[in-house]
């Protein structure tokens, strides 16, 4: 894959399927897939299909917030059952490389990211 230099890889490449992804779950509103460049042995990304800038922009309560959190819960429960544990992460501000809300559900050894 070419090095991406835009600001929203999800709207630009992932959701319109301009890159190959391995889907874990998909609905009309939410997409979950195996990270294309994983940082951990097991690394799933969950994102809304509509553009939401970050966690701070997510409205509560809302149907999309409920669907995102239910998707995260289902995938995290599956990962915990398979591997005994997992982490759920999201980033804000300068830590957020792509300015589109997304969550990482991860388990295992941190992979070398050179």
C-alpha cells in the first residue's frame, strides 16, 4: 500500500474500499476490520461509516453511539474469550493520526513498528 498522507484514511480509503480490508463486522453505520498495519498481534479497528471527527464529537445518547459501543463490546468479548484479555483504545488531538473517530481493540504482543 502506498504511504497515505491525507487526514482521514477512513473516508478516503477504508470505507469506500479503495484498499483491501478483512472485515470483522459491517452494518449500514459501522465497520470493523483487521488493521492493515497492525501494532499488536490481534488488532481490530471499529469506525462509524459517517464522518465523526473524534470521540469528543460523538453525541450521547444517539443510535450511532449505541451501535458503535455495541460493536466494540461484541468484538472485545470475543477477543477476551479467545485470548483472556484485550484493550480498547481511541486517540484525541495530536495522538489521533486520522481525524475520524475510530477505536482499536487489541491483544497480544506489541509488534515492531519501524
